[in-house]
C-alpha cells in the first residue's frame, strides 16, 4: 500500500479532519522558509526586501 494513498488510510483521514493536514502545513512552511533563506543569502546583487521581516530598529 503506498504511503500517500488516502483512500486506504481511514485513520489518517480522521486525524486530518480533527487536526488539519499537518504534513501539508509543514511542507508549506518549509517552502516559505527556503524562499526567505534564498532571498536573504543571495549575494549577487543589492539586498532585496525580505517578506514578513521585522523592520530594523533605528540606532539611538
């Protein structure tokens, strides 16, 4: 039985209904983190704005 065959995994379906699709959420978070890391670590040109990054505090 393939691991991703939801038709054969009633326990998994029940868990997804109760708690949401944790695997899909984790996958999306990993992809977003990878995109942000690539943007931050791109040394080819000027610094690009990083989405959802907190603004720097002004120096006192």
